C-alpha cells in the first residue's frame, strides 16, 4: 500500500512537472514569435537619412571624427535579433554624447548646440523605448522621422552659418563692431572706477 502511495505521488509530481515544462516552452515560443514580429517591424522603420550638403560643410564633417562615427553607427541596421537593436541604440546614444564635446569651432554656436541637444534627447528616447520589456512600436515609429527632422535641421543650421559667413560686411561695419566690443569691454572698468571714487568720498 505504501509503495502504491509513493508511486502515485511520484507519478503526479512528474506529471505536474511535465505540464509546467510544456507551459514554459509554450510561453517561451510565444515570446520568441512576438520578438521576431517586433524585430521585423522595427527593421522596416529603421531608415535614417543624412541630407546632401555643400562642399564646405562636407569638408568640415569629414574632419569631425565624432560626426563620422555617429553617422556610420546610425546608418548600419542590425540584421539579427531584437537584442542587436537594443545594443545599437546604446551605441548611438554614446556616439551622440561625443558630438557636443568635440564640435568644430565654426559650428560651436548656441543654435547648433541647441539642435544637437534636441537630437540627443530624441536618441535617448529611442534607446529607452527599445530597452523596455514591452517595446512601444507606435512611439518608435513616430520617433524615427522626428530624428530625421533634427538631423535635417542641423544641416540647415550649418548651411545658414555658411551663408552668413559669405555675406560681405559693409564699409565701416568692421570698425563699428570693434568699437562696440571696446565699449562693452570698457564699461566694467568704468564701473570699477566709479565704485573706487565712491569709496574714497565715503
């Protein structure tokens, strides 16, 4: 009787364990199928564009190593798994961080820096979305064109800098700008002198 009882208990435990294994395998299969579908959808969306630029801009970008690395990283589309996309977004965010710290002197202007910051924010959002346990595909689909717009905006900003640089200054404009700079620089000294005189009177 005892043997039969032990046998029955062992049999039910084995049966329960088999059912759990089968359920786990089924769940794992469903997750794999879902990840495959998400991978295919993101792969279709993953289309980043860099506009064609004037020769002068291209020349500057070719010497800006951080920009070249960023462009290469963004244009290379992962071809294997969803995990490859997750790793890719981390690498892109890291390359984007390096852009602000290594910006060429001619592009180191507030309007360019603000555009780079906006681009960086969107790339960080892309990294966040792709590293969630449930990826919000609609948000990713909306974000990729926005990133392309930010890149386009940067090229337009560089174009504007080039156009302004090419505009010849009017006669006397250079002297006027120097005089303004001198006046700006002289004012702190005048304020200091006034304060010293005021202190002596007291």
